[in-house]
């Protein structure tokens, strides 16, 4: 058993003094005792490690390929996306497990206790499922078993190439499922987590309003029952324009009017919200998932944090593309 003693510690009861924390042989906290005599390893202030609420682990291995400034002013999020599509066609299940293990190790070193994996690389090059439809999800789970990080797995439903329901492009077909096949993938992915520790969680992620039809969105979210629901939302101006044209509302506006957005939801980026959307989202209890390193790298815009937090909104952070994994 390992014993820590903190002059101050942030617990579920708030800030407490002279806190003894006992950690068992599995690395889990077994006891928290405030107002205790000073024993064990002394620290000044003790905080719980935070969750990394948005990660695409495989993108860590392409870090640097797009970190350049070229002469073409048309280099944008969308040109980055095309390079990412070309890159992922090279990845095998063995690659994904090795990369995820490395990424999770870096997260632990940085101070994260959790990897919330927004997992959409499902199928073989060419789009055919593996014999085990949850092969890639099992590899992410295997990485968590190796590293010991807490895992929240979010299988991503990705059906269309845009709001007009166009077919997925060549770079997207490894992501694609219809609702029936996605439900099967979700079920099998959940089985991959059964051998992991009790802090492992399963949720679901409709990729975005561009990639999931409105008639399928709510059904997709219900797969997770009371688990977390994460979705990319209002990241780019072009996305806002496309959703507005086809769905008749801005992305956040439409979602708040048509889905039961609550504290189980985490909306990723939200860098292109109007003022009324910012205030509306803050009232739901949902988390705005901010990924500032990736958002600055891809020119997503700046989240309206002052107005959102002033309205009582909740935020969290993620490393997203994993070009840098750091809390400092």
C-alpha cells in the first residue's frame, strides 16, 4: 500500500485539510481520510487527475506531417482532413494498438487519468468490416489494458459524407456504417471492455450533424442508455453554413431544439456558436469539449468561454489530434 498525505486536497466534498490517501496494490485509491496525522509521502496540494475527453489516438502517428506553413493560402482544416484520410489507409489493427498504447502512456505521463477515445477507424481499407466487426475497438481496449489508463470508449457512427446524404468518400469508407451495422459494432465493442477495470465506460458518438441523418441521430444516442454522448459540433464556418442550408438551423440551435441535451452530453469544439447558442448550451448541463491545441492548429476559431462560463456552462479539455499531449 502507498500512502500520500496532503496539506490540502480537492475531494468530492470540496477542499479538505490534512488528507491521508491510501492507494492499494492495483494503483487504486482505497481510502481518503481528512484531518489525519501526517504520515507517508507529504505533498502540499493534491488534485484528482483529469479526464482527456476527446482523442483520436491514431492521429498521433501523423503529427508533423501537416505542421507546416506553405505558400498556398487555401491550406485549411479541409486540406488537413484530406491528408489524414490518405494516412489512415495505411493503418492495420497492430498499428492501431501500438499507437494507442503509446498515446495512452503519454497521457498518463502528462497527468491524465482517462482516455476518452472518439473511435471511428472501424473497418479495413476499402470499407469491408473485419471478420470481427469490433477488431479495432478491441485493439484500443487492449492498449488500455497494457497501459492501465481509464478508458471511455466512444464508437463513432459515421454514415454520410455531408448533410445531403452523399456517399462517403474514399478516405471515409473505413468509418462507415448504416444504423443496423453500427448497432452490431456497438454491441461487440462493449464486449471488448468487459475485462477492463470498473472505471471503464462505454458511450456513443454520432460523429456530427453532417455525418448522421437527423432521423438516425436520436436512435444512435439511445444506444448508450445513460452513458456519455459525444459529438463534433459547430467547429468550422463551412460546417455551420452546410447544416444551416440543409437543416434550416445553425448546428447548436438545431440540436438544442431537437435532442434532449443534458449532463450526459459533451459537444466537441463549438468554436462557431452564435451568442444565443452559447447561452442555450450553457443552460443544458452539457460539457463543451475544448481542444485548444488542435483548434489553433486547424484554425477552428476561438470558443466564447467568457460568455459561456458566465452563464454557468461547463467545460473540459481534450488532446484531439494528439499533436501535443500536455496539461501545461
